[in-house]
């Protein structure tokens, strides 16, 4: 079993920054074989891709809406995933989810095997 726990969400103003973290644990979790990603879901909308990173941090992917503002990173020794969010906008308001993936396209939700419960990010204008 794999457990993913997000932290770092909160209420900020437009233009501020936040850093989200995701702690991974579990007998079957291996930082060295699983890609990880961040998704978000705004109220009344479908869950959408935000960013993803391969197991060795060799390749990162970003949604166009967050490119150049968000940075995804991971520390395999610590089993943690991070999302540095800068220049936040009200449209970034959502519940942010951490997810882990063994195989498949990293930009689609259906590729991910494990999900955290999410952390709320609210950006006021």
C-alpha cells in the first residue's frame, strides 16, 4: 500500500508564493521506480493536470497555465515531492493533489495509481 500526504496549502493573495509538499510512504512505494505528479481540482470543475516529474527527475512536464510560474521537484532519498508556486493567481484556487504513477502518460489522471487527499490552495484577488 502507498500513502501520499500533501501539505503546505493555504490562503494567499494574488502574486504571492506557496510551496506544497507531498510525503510518500508505504511498503510498495519506491521513489526510484515511480513518477509523480500534481493535479488540481477547482470547485465544480474536473481534476486537471498541473505538473509531473519522472522518477529520476530527468523530465518534467507542466500545464501551460502554470509553466514558468510553478516548479516541480522531488527528493527520492526523503520520499518527498514538492511544488513551488510563484506569482499565484485567483484562477490557481483549487484543491491540489499529489499522485504516483508506475507507467503511462504523466499528464492524465488515469495513469496514476495512488492519490493523496489533497490540500486547499486559495488565492484572493
